[in-house]
C-alpha cells in the first residue's frame, strides 16, 4: 500500500516538476512497542578553551625563540623549538589556523561586515608581527610550522646567485598582493589553498598539492627554505617590521674581526658583507640613474595599475560562483547550450539567478578597483627594489640583514668570537 | 653581547626607532579596528541542509579521505517506511537489504525492523563517505529526514574549506563552534 | 672537541658508517612506500564504488531485468569486492602516509648526521663585488618586472572571461507574462485589493455587511477553513478569490481561497518563482514570516514575506516573477503590506539598515524607481488622489511623508512622529491623519501652491494615549483611533478636539474599517465592535468570532471575511 503511494507521488512530482523540500509526506509513526527514537549525535567542535591554549603556546614559543636567538644564542635550542612547533602547530593542530594565512582573515573581516574574526585568528596575525618589531623574525626561527618542516631538510644548502635570489624575493610581494585582494573581495583564501605543507600535516589533501609540497621539500635540501624566501607572503610583513626591530640577531657576540668565516654560514644568503674599499662608480652616473628611476616610477605604478584593473575578469574566474554566473548568463542569452555541473545544480537551489549575477558583477567591480591598487602596488615594489639596488649602502662589518635574517642561529658557531664566548661561559661558570 | 648596541644613538638608530613606532602604531591600529569585528568563540564550517542540492561534491572535495561530511538522520521526522527512498534503489522491487536493492554505494545505512510496518534506518558513519545519494532520495520522495552535515569529530576546520569553495548551492557557511550543527527535525526546530 | 680530533676517532667512523647505512635503508624504504602509496591512491580513484562504471551498468541492466538471478548474484559479488577494496585501499593509503612520514624523518636525520660529520671548516672565497652584483640585480629586477607586465597584459588580452551583468528580465522566464488589463477605478473600489481595502485607506462604500453573528455558536458563518501556515497578513479579495499568505521557518506560501466555498484553490510556495532561499536566520517574533498582506489588481497577485522576497503570480497561481529586495534588518520582523497602483507595486521596505521605498513593474518585477528613506517602520503605504495626482503616503518613526507614485519624488513631509511606528496613515477629504503611541495624532491638510506644487501643513496635534498598531480611519467629520489597550478615540477632523472616548473590553491590533456609516473594529479576542459614525458613541452590534484576531477584515458586498489565528471565516450574519 505504501509502495503504491510512493509511485503515486513519483508520478505526481514528475508531472509538476517542483523541486522538493522537507515535508511530511509520510506520517511519523506511533510505536506500539514503545520504541524510543534515537537522537542525532553531534560530536562537538574543538573547545574554545583550546584556542586560548594555542595562543598561549604561540606566545611562549615566540618568547622562547626570541630568547634563544638573541640571548642564549642557541642553534640547538631553536632547532628543538622548531621541531616542537612542527609537531604541535603542524601535525597536531593540522596547520590551521596559521599566522601565514591569518592575514586573509584580517582582510575579510575588514571588508566584509558579515564576517567576524575569531580571537585566535587575530592573535596569530598580530603576535608574530609585534615580536618581529622588537626581536626580529623569531617567528620564522622556530615557531612557524611551515618554516620548521623546511628547516629540518636543509641539508646541503647551495648558494643561489644573489641577483636571482633578489628577483625571486619579489614573488612574495605579488603573492601577498593577490592574496589580500582575493581575501578582501571575498573571492577566496589562496594562501591556504596553495599552502604546500598543510597537506602533510593533515596526512591528506589534493594530489597536486602533495606533489608540490614534496617537490618543495626536495628542493629545500639544496635551496634552503624556498617557501619562506621566495613565496611566503607573511614573510613580507615580518621583513618590513623586523627591518626596524629593537634587537636584531648578530652573527658575532662581540665586535666583528672581519675574519670572513661567516661568509658562507647563512644558507639563506642573509648575511651582508662590508662595503669594499674599491672606488664606487662615478657619482654623476649614480645620480642620473636615481633621477631616471624616480621619474619612471609613477609611470610603472600607473601601468601596473592599468593592467591590474583590467585583470579583474580573469582574476574573478578564480571564484567558482563568478564562473557559474558567467555561464548562466551565457545560457540565458542563448550563447551557450547545455548546462555545466555548477549551473545545473545552481538551478536546483531555486536561488534567484539575478542574485547570483548581481553578486558576481559586484565582485568583478570590486576586483577592478582592487586590481588597480594591486597593479600599482606591484609596480611600486619593483621600482623600490630597483631604487634600493641603486643606492650604495655602507656597512663596516659582516652581519645578518635584519629584514631577511630568519633568526635561525646557523651562523653563530662560525664566528671565532662565539667560540671564545662559549669557552668563557663554560670556564667562568655562568657569567651573564 | 650588547656592547656593540650601546654606542651612542646614531641618526640611523633614531630613524629605526621612529619607523618602529610607526609599525607599532599600524599593528595597534589594525588590532583596534578588528576589535569591533571580533568574536570570542571560534567558527567552524557547516552546511545548511535547506540549501544543499546533493551534488555529491562533499564526498570528493574534502581534503580528508573519506570526507568530514557525513549523512545524519533526524529520526523524529522519519516516516520509518518499509520502502525507503533513501535506502532502496529507485528500481528496487523488493524491500530487503540485498546489495542490488541498496542505494548507498558503501552500504553505510543499517536497516532495522522495529514493528510492523516500521523500519529504522541508521547511518554507520565509519562507512559513510558523504555522497548524499540517500539524502537526495529521501528529500525527493520521503520526509527529508536524511541530510548532510560536517562532522566535527573529523573536520580539521580548514581556514579555506575546499568543499565550501566548490559548493554550487553556496550552502556552506561559518557557524559558531558552540553550535556547530544546522539540524533538521525537533533538535533543528529548537534553534529557530 | 674540535672537528679534526673528531674526524679521526673510531667513534666518528662508526657513526658515519651507521648513518650512511640508516640513510640508505630508510631512503629505499621511503621510495618503495611512496611508489606503493601513490599506486594505491591512483587505483582507488579507479575503483571508487560511487562511480564504478561496471557496477552502475549492471544495476541499470538489473532494473530492466529483475528476474535475472545470475546478474543479481554478480551484482552482490562485485558490490562486496568493490567496497572491500575501497576501504582497504583507503586504510592502506593512510598507513602508507604514516610510514612515509616516519621513513622520511629517519632518512633526514641520518642524512643530516652524515653531512654534519663530513662538514669541512669554512674557507672564505674571493670577495664579491657589491656594485657588480647590484648592477646585475637591477637588470634582473627590471627584466622580471617587464616579464610580469607582459604576462599581465597577455592575460588581459587572451582571457575570455566575461563581465557578468544582471538580466533585465529579473531572472524570470519572460514568456510567462499574463494578459494584462488595467482595472478601472470602479473595479478597484468594488473589490478589496490590498490591506485595509481600496487604496489601503480602511474605507468601503456600497456594501451591506451584517451586524450580528456568533462564531462560538456557529451562527451567521457561511464557511470556516483552516489556513495551512500561520501569518498575520489580512485577506485581500478580487472577484471570487481570496488571497492570503502564511509561512514558517520551513516554507512561505501564498494561498488562494474561493470566496464562495472557502476551498483552497491553489498554493504557491515562495520559492516557486525562482525565489531566493536566502533568508534571515529567523523571523521577528512579533511579525512572523507572513505579516505583510498581499496586493492584487485583478491581473497579478503580489506578495512579500519576512525574507525580503517579493513574489508575483497570476490569478490562477502561475508564478510570474520574484525579486529579492534584501534581508530585512528588523527586530520585530518585516510587516509592511504591498499596494498596487496603476501597474506599479509599491514596497515600503523600511528596515534598520537600508530603508527604501521601491516601485516595481507589476508585470515584470522590474525596479522602476527607488527612494532612500531615513528610518525603520512597520506601517504600510496608502494611496491618496489629490488634485488628480496620485500620492503614496508613508508613516515612519520620524515623519509622515508623501511621494509621487509616478516618479518617487518626495512631495511633502512632516517630521512629527517618534517611537516605533506601527499605524499607517488615513485620509479623508483633503486631510491625512497619522498617529503613534508615545507620539502624537496629527491632522495634516494637503495644500496646493499657486504653481501647482503639492504641499502640506499640520492642522492640529493631539497628544494623549494613542494606538501603536491599528491604523486610524476617518470620515469627513471624525477620525477614529483604536488603541491596543481597548480605548477607542473619536476626534474632530477640523480641530483635533475629542468627540468621545470609549473603553472596550479588549484591545485592537486590526485596523477599524468604515463601511457606509458604520465603523467595524475587530478586537484581539475576535469580537467585532460595530458603532455608528454619529456625534456620540452608539453601538450597533457586538459579534464574537470565537478566535483570537490580529488582522483587518475584508468587506465585499454583504459579507465579511476575517482571518483569525488559525482559520479564515466568511460571515454572512443572522437577521
């Protein structure tokens, strides 16, 4: 009897073709046997208190990394801290949320009034930056799980030519710019999606990302921490701030004796050499180049902005909803036949087509404005790079560049003065 | 170690201090600006069963394998039918548990006889892959008591949920970690 | 412990040897595990029970050939194999990943140790030339920048990404338009096309509704039907059809009942016309999902809900168009009813965030004009025809204002209100009346300047206890205010002086209606208080419905239609 009813309903539905909703087609049973209905189980999400534990651990790890890199000058301590961070923030916490991606949550919260950022996201974004402002990139030294997983595979670092390194070093700026644009316009979080190591932390992920991560790690044996140096968008912010940090890591615990033993100690090419005695290029030539660069700069920025603004349409297609909207519009206009997976299922939702179209058009418009800013920003980055390379800086000693130094402590033991210090420490019995 | 740093402050040091102040100000500014936009509770991802169109992507797009999305059953709106459109193949002629009559590709639904003519259907979560085939059947021909949910004992709560990105119905959203489910049935009615 | 001493010791040699051994073994292990895991992964994709081609094919064949026992057995066997291999394969991939992680860790540790042991003392090379390096770096940077620029330009010109635009049809199916015939003024006034009747003014003429009935005794009730879903919207009637809305968290619907028999003729769900499912989390508790009444002009029925969707359908219940205006940010819930005038649907969308008055084309839903408003309200628009021009008059929590129906231009405005505005305006003989609890009641006289511009001036103000929900109704002589506390106040339209005040046993949410020379006021308990419009209060009847009521009744010919909490009634009365 029930069977006939179903067939009837099937026929009815196929006749009117109305999409269906939860409705009482069948009466709820009344059990004579006193059967008790089971309950839906709802295993809870991670308790909020664990979020505070994360923040506390982050603070402790940052403080420890600062202490180990500036005061204790212990490479071994930093390495152990890195392994702890890799295990906790990486494998245990499955890499989410991390400071590297948190910048996107900040941008989304700034521009989308419907999104409120959890306390953890804000703390993970802000705390490493504050530490960078005072103690250098302690976060990179032993707190970031992405850095830590690469740090353990730095086995046979080779030196890549500095001009190439500097050029590759501009990629993070572009990456940061695009990530901020996408996050601010609500298109998506690309830093998270293209995080090469998070798939390892979760023991699962898309095949392509696992391969990408594996290749980066394999390359990382020779090219030390390639993600940190040539991709990491958060590193840009950390670099900006650590440039002005109150305390910076030094290779030598004392005055530099110009022994040049630390010259190759840094696998990240972050040790600056003293300016040689050789005569600089003619002053007039330098000034002329500076003047030309300054004149060309606005043109570069405008050109970048002009192209960036026009990139809004291709960029908007990263958002599957925009792609769906564009396709639906083609279908409605009759310029495309048939339906794609997305348009077919979108039509099942019963959502107004124009809602989707309006939302997508709005997103494209936002991307246009954002694209202008992004393009201009990239133009500015390249010009400033060029400008920075045109100015001859004078430094007398060997020492880490406070912007690019990852505070890993590898150079400490290359300095003869450090050995002296350690000897004194051991002999003198704990002078501070 | 600080001997080198205790020399008289040069102009360079002064500039660095100034920039540091500016950096601090920027960080404080961002933090303060976030103050209004901040929430104390954490957020997790959940899918709204009312928006879900059972496209099947929950099973394939999750970073986990098998997916963190599973079918759950709101028993209180289930009709306990003998022929269940969520359990049986549309073409099934016999209402039994044989493989050729079952809809679920992983046999994750357990059918139990309660009393004439009622049968109870329960989801074996370790087998469920979240494909939503049963949800579609139950929604189209039954009471709609089967529906998909992100199970938070499995979900790793990615910052950028890859199913949310691919969902054609825009059914995923961030919800409070304190109320991490959007349920149907009595427990769901209580929320509204 | 210098490195030289270290390198020569036996310990050192032993360490180096074992490290290279461990590295070699673990490296081999990693390689084998990697290959196996990847192979299993690829194979898993292929046997996936969700899309196993063979199984799907066999199921399809079995559906047409259900007697085939052989096929049945094959399906059972294959099903088991596929599922078993799927889950075992998954377990293998997962444990393979774990093994890989351990293997890689051991490999790296051993290799690290080996390299550490073989490390030589650093030897400084020749000094670099910073100027030369900088010059090359400048060249690299410039080249990189140019390449990036070219890549960007190529992406711009090669991409076939489209600019998305809204469809002019509003996302509806265009050919669903119905034949349209503009109703005459006479037709409008014979029917009950909106909340509070023709022009939403609470006045009806040429009708002879009954005075006596009793719901509890089932006397004078022609029929009574249950309305499927709840709602505070009032009945709207055209010809022999009654239109109502109802809704809950699950579904919002428009109903059409037969005025003759009470039979439910059709139901159109809100989402039927491609309507957005996007909705607020919950409806305001006071208003519910379906507080706004619908409106009709004899061709199209338009309804709106607490979801911010406006949906239109034909008189036969065929969905025509739908429009999402925005999720109302409204703490009691959206409750403003619709009205149609001359092919224009007017939507008073006064929410907290983005208050607006919208004019939509009744046939297409196209937005004709939109006026930004200042503040929230729960009242509904009324139409007045003054000096041959139609105005739509709105009340809100700050003001009473009128707009041109044609263009949306603000014609006049009096900032005389405060509080949370529930009552709509009323109009009689050149005077607009408005009132609100904790504010004032006002009479506003419409004026016309020498150049023909329309204006208004406040005639009088009356400050006493006032209604917060029910709208006023006016004759040419008196205006009647029905309080939710049960008071009924009658004021003189010329000077606002009170003519009389009467206290009834129950309060009024539904608005009083003027029919010929009688006022019908339905109280919260469902009792209709009927009195004459004379100088002093004179009761003409007091008829109970037997069901609580928050709606405004509709009057057609000699019948009254009332929506109670649960039911819709048709009242013919007893002699």
